[in-house]
C-alpha cells in the first residue's frame, strides 16, 4: 500500500483519538466521571459508539490513554541515549522531556483529579507506574551492566523516577497548580536521588 495513504490513515486515527479524548475530558469536567457515559463521549466527539470502541476499550481507557502514551514515548526516548550515559542524568533528562510533553496542563489537572477520586483508575495508574519503573530499570541496567530485576542500585534509580512523577504531580495538583510543574519535578528528583550519586561499591 502507498506510504502516503498509510500516513493519511494514521493521521486520521490520531485525530479521531484526540477528538474523543478532548470530548471526554470536557464532559468529565462538566458532569463528573461517573455521570459521563460512552455514548455521551461519542456524541460529543461526533463519532459512533463503535468508533469509540475502536480506539478505547472503555471510558477508563480514555483517561489512562494519557498515561500509556507517555510510556511509549519513554521507551523511544531511552533508546536514544548512548551506552555510556550516566544513569541518573539520563533519567533526569527523560523526566524533563516528560514534563515538557504535557502540552495541556488543564487535561493533566483533570487527569490527576480523576485518578485521585476514582479508586479503579488509581489502581490502574499504579500498574502503569510499575511498567514505567521496569522500562527505566532495564535502561539503567544496560548502562551499569546490572540486572534490572535484582540489583538494588538499579531498581532504586528507576523507583526514584516513578516516585518523582507520582509525588510531583500530586503536590502540583493539590497546591492549586501554582508552581511550575517542570521545576517541581526537578526539585523532587533531586531530593529523591540525593543518596544515589555514583556507583555503589561491590
């Protein structure tokens, strides 16, 4: 098939997915998560319910899509670093990129509020944080020559990153979003990794 046709299809899929997400978050803000149905979202996005389910398995997945997209971006970003990159600085740079990628702080605010108020969503986000931690541990382990599952130093660096994201976004949201999120992420990372500088003795 012609690559231009494939590219056009992919753009249309992304546009439809984005339209569904935009409509969903607007309705969640207006009517609450529980008060919004899949049919409501489909109508607001001007698509059929069938089209909705082509892109998302449920309205929970619409919210979590914001998170899962970041996971895939993280995988791609980590592949760009050289084998001798300093793990702590690599992770710091990844977190900077992640902070900058939140092009809509309004949507991030709604996402955070929904996650904190919906136990089912919160549980799913914790699962996603575990996935991110594993992805980071693998990348750190490759640079240190360590086992990403059993090496304490490797796991702690990866855990520091997920802890940073979780705490920084939560504090940012609960403080009324007055602080700069990127600066807060950096500050949180510095505090979290204060004892992880250098390689441990073996």
